[in-house]
C-alpha cells in the first residue's frame, strides 16, 4: 500500500479516535458516584460577583473549581453538543455494516487483519513503536485500532460485493498504478551536518580512523534536532519526495553500516550513514488484483462515506429526537 493510502488511513484513525474518546468520557461520567455530592453551605457565596449556577443535589459532580461545581449533566450536554452527531453516526454506521456483513456472510480473517495492520505500521521502527505512538498521540489501545480496522475492512468487502468490476478494469487500474504495487524500500539514516566542506572532511577522516558515527554526530553536528540522538533521522522512504534527492541517491548506493559525504544540503554539508534497510516485497498477482478490485469498487460507489450513507438508508436508520 503506498504512502498516500497509509497517511489517509492514519488521518481517518485520528478522527475516529476523537469520537471514541468523547464516547468513553460520556460513559464514565454517567457511572453512579462513589460518594454523595457535596453542596456548598449557605452563606458562602460572594454577593459582589455573579453567583455560580445552582447545583441539583441529585446530579453527580464531575469537577469543582473553587466553590463552583461542574455537574455530570453539564459535561454530558457539552459533549453531546460538540461530538454527539459524529459519535451517533459512527455507532449507526457500524450497526449497518454489521447487518450488511451478516447478510452477505462476510468476515475479516486474522490474515487480513495482520496485513492491514502491517500497512498501517509502515514507516514505524517496530510494531510496539507503532502502538506506543498511537497510545501517546491518540490514546488508542491495540484493541481500539484493531476494531476500527475490522469495520473498515468489512466496508471494503461490502463495496466489492456491491459493485461490478470486470477483469479488464482491474488490469487497466494495475497498469495505471504500477508504483502502488511495486516493492517498497525504507532506509534508516543518520547524519552529521557541518558548516563547511573542510569540517565535513575532518569528520570523515575521524570516521575512517574508526570513530563512532553516533558519537561524532553528538560532538560535531550542527543539526540540533538530531545531534543528541547520534544523528538518527529514522526511516525514510527510498523515494520520499520531501527528502533531499541528492541525499537519497547517495544513500541508495550504500551498504548497511557504510557512510558517505559530504553532500550539500540546506543546513550545510552532510555526512550520512545507512544504519538499516528494509524492503516490503511486491504483492503477488492475486493480492494485486484484490486490492485493485477494492479500489475500483469504492470509486464506483463514490467513496466510503457514500457507501455508509447507502447502508444507513437501506437499514432505515433514524435519529430519534
């Protein structure tokens, strides 16, 4: 799966995460309080200022600021106002997907889940690094991520069942999007950026004498963002359109552990080291045709949101005022 598709899925996942977090907050604050709510005693209000809203003793308190209480009902009302429509639509769409999948006898296999997760993890150092990032940035657990993926894969299967796609259309799509199915290579690079070619030459001499690259980066690199990490740039796509093309071309010629330079970059003169290289093999013909069929089917049905709308209509989804 190419980078644009992966980035799109991550953005969608981020949006869904906000919805899930809002739903969890609503659910938790609606649980019965462990202790009876406390009502400020009479006579403690400062009559020189606006009085806080009156508190209903039967309404649990979610938070307190000074002498003012914020109740569960206030919090719930605000959450419903900000996220209610989006959360409700998500729940309704998932219900419709379940019904349609059941009608067609569709299921998502463990192998399909694993492949989907692998695509989402592309560009991360490891599976754990991906999960840690999703937890830190979005608050999502592995189970949350897998559940979201399962529904998206079911929706794709429904699209394939619904739209008619010919073999000729698949062949044409594959021919027009050959790079999407090509083997994918990622390079893990480190660099040392110096202010001049002479300074770069001095560092290269030290490296040739056996000095440690990471230590040299910490000592001599003027790139403050990476120097403390030994110059580590992380993984970059071998065809990354953002990365300096001269740097990438030089990196492709290296074997793991080798260094080269200096290379003129925006920050100065760079010395790079290839620390790791990994290649995701090209999909087999069956997988390529399945992916092409899915993309064509979704396109014929005007995108995933249109498919969701169609399912909601089919199953008579109604919002109760």
